[in-house]
C-alpha cells in the first residue's frame, strides 16, 4: 500500500483536505476508522472504508471526493464503525434506506392495493387525483420518511378555508398513505394527524345538505315521474330507488343476477355498497311490478336492470338528477333517503335500528352493534311494505 506513512497503528485523521485535493499518485491512503482515499491510475479519487462485518472483511464505497468531502467521509466512516461494533450491518442499512419510496410512489401503492375496494373506477381516480393536485407538488418527490409536518401544512393551508371539503379529503388521504408507510416501518408518526391543531376549525353550520322533499310530497313526485316523457328505464329506476330507499348508484347499477323475484329480495354486492358489506333489500309488491316492466328493457348480453342508452352502460346519475330539475321536483335522488328516514321516524313506530338497517347505515355504537347479529330482514320487509303503501295511498 502506498501513501502517507502512519505515525502509529491506530492514528486517526492522517489526511488533510489539501492532500486529498492535490495527491495524484495512484494508491490507498489511510485516514483512520478504516477509511481510505483511493486514487486510480486515471486520477479519479474516491473514498473506501474497510470494516470487519460479522467477522468478514468488507469494503464499503463512500463516493467520489468531488461529491463527498473529507469531513463527510470521516463522519460516515465513524457511523459505519459504530454500527459494525454494535453487531449491525451498515451495508444492509444502506440497502434498506434506498428502498424507501417517495410520497407519490407510496400513494400509487396504496391506490393499487385499494383498487378492489373502490365503489367505482371514478371514485378511485378522484382519490389519486386530489393527492397529485394538492400534495405531490409540495412533497411528492420526497421520500416518505422525509416528509415533515410543515410539508403537509404547506399543502393544506392554501385550500383549508377556500375549499374546505376538498381539504378535509386531501388530509384524510395523506393520512392513509402515511399509515401505510408506518406499517412498512418507514415512519413512526402521521403528520396528517399531528397538524390537526395547527389548522383552524371549519364552520360547518352553513353546509348545505342534499335537497330532499317532505315525505308528504313524495307520492306526488312519483306521479310526476310516471307522467313525464322520460325514458322508461329512467322512470322505473327513479321509482324503484324511492321505494327501496337506496342510493343512486346502487339502483342504477342493479343487475338481474342480484334479484330473486320469487323471494322478493335484492342483494346488493359489497363492491357497490358504501359500507363495503352486501345489503339485502326486501322488495314490496310495487317493486316486483317495476321489475316485471323492466324485463322488456333487457338486451342480449346485458344484465343491467335499468340499462342506459349505451349498451352495457347503466343510467348516469345526471340522468336522474336532470329529471328532478325538469319536473320541478325540489330534491336530488339521494334526498329521497332523507324523506324515507323522516317518514319512518315521525310517522311510524318502527324501531330505530330497523330503520337504520333499511338505510344500510353502519351502527356506530359498538355495544349496540355487537348485539345486531341479524339483518332484521323480516322487520325491514314490514317497514318497506308500509313505505310503499303510504306512497300509493297518497
């Protein structure tokens, strides 16, 4: 080995910054803690550290002298030596650190893993798009373990008061990505939760709920729909939605394979339910009649109960909403669930838990949920029959 001769076996910091800059003779030049400056015949210079790791001599490259200074090389060499003496493998630690993904890459991973749970492709894409629009420009290219509370705060602050609903969704979605990173062992905290107190509370007193009709006006609304010039599928789907108190997408995307006319029940699969659980719906006689009419709409190779104008495509949500506006009905399709809830709570003696099950609401009280082992189907059938009869008699 050529280079500066050591004054003692364990002498450290033998090199100087000036020597590193000017030396040109090829060879290894020792500094201490196993750190060497290697000069190649070509004149290129780089740092190498030699360590005993698990009783085996290992060379670790620390980078070119043009990128890593003598002081930095010494700092890294000392840290590696400490790790080796503690029984750790500095190389393994380095390899692990390089596998940590950026925030944007982590968000894509979470998106891909969650794909089977999205209500539909549009919902999943919106989840990813909001992160790309508001989070990625600030810290998307940062490694997930390097994202700070300040980064998340910088992303949310500009939209927190101007676009509160969007901001809350972005915050929740950032939190989901951070929790995934925590599960990978890449983080020990969740900045989306840590900054909660740094953001002002939103005033939600002026939040507009979806327009709904008083339950006394629902029968008249259905009469208007029946008399309208809308397409048959649109009219049948609207009435079916109201009578079953289901969400728009649940009704519009209903398939014949889900329906058992003989049993008068409809099982909505978990993939289309907000709760991600299958929902069994009792069908009153009027719903069975609607389904009988809908049979005439069936197309070869298409299993949709209420097909849209394009083959294989269901009615769009806008189709039902547009019909409400055209007929002067002061409600949106989702609002009829509220009409049903008000009627059931105010005009009947049906138990609250039966009403909540009919709406496919999740029971938040854990003690109550523990006892709710049945879906109360028989009681819900009586409830939905009463709702149908109420509408037909008004």
